[in-house]
C-alpha cells in the first residue's frame, strides 16, 4: 500500500514539473561574473534546485561524518 502512495506522489511531482516547464519557456539573460547566458526560465529554476539539493546532501554528509568521528573519539577516550 505504501508503495502505491509513493508512486502516486512521484507521478504528481513529475506532472507538476512538466506543467511548470511548459508554462515557463521565456528566455532570461543570466549574468555570471564575466559571461552571459540566455537560458529558459525553467532551465535556470531546475539548475538552481539541483544545486541546492547537491549542496544540501553534501552538507548533510559532512555533519554525519563529523558526528560519527566525535562519537568514536568519545568512545575511545572512555574505554
């Protein structure tokens, strides 16, 4: 039952993404330091979202590793 709910949620998210992409086709100029790009608004939005996800995962991994090292260090000093 839970698998069906997850499948429905995934389909709804993908459908929302397709609708968002279809509605935001206008070109936007993006200035990055010394270069300029002309991309569709949906492309910039997706790139920003992906960058945020990747950074979030990276920071989460760093915090997990730090807590594991602290836990190991406290276990080795107490024994």
